[in-house]
């Protein structure tokens, strides 16, 4: 499946598109700092916000959006697992 990203999906405005694209980071950090939500729930809220932004605003196909989320999760968890495995052998 092929998809080309449009950098100004919100009315052709780069500023508005940047503000919308920053929503997942704002949700993640706001949940941690202001709402004092545990990190794993804040991360899931940020992930849900990111998926909503790419699906609704950027019109990314759902299959590619969820594949990108899975790729990011595996890319992030692999080094952690590698460190734990090394710690077990030490």
C-alpha cells in the first residue's frame, strides 16, 4: 500500500498543521505533568491521540497507521528486552 504524506492538511496552513501534529506530545506530557496520570496510561493516551490525528487529519490508511504503531512499539521494546536479557546473563 502506498501513501504520500501531505504536510499542510489543515487548510493549507503549516502553522495549524504543526499545532495539530503536536497534540499527541501535548496529551502525553500534559497527562504526566498536569493530570498526574501513570506513565503507561499517559503513553496509551498519547498513542490514541496520535492514531486519531493521522487517521482523521492526515487521512493515513488505517492499516498503515496501525502497522506504524506496532513498528514503533517493537522498535522501542527490543532494546529494553535486550538489556534485560543481558542483565540476566550477568
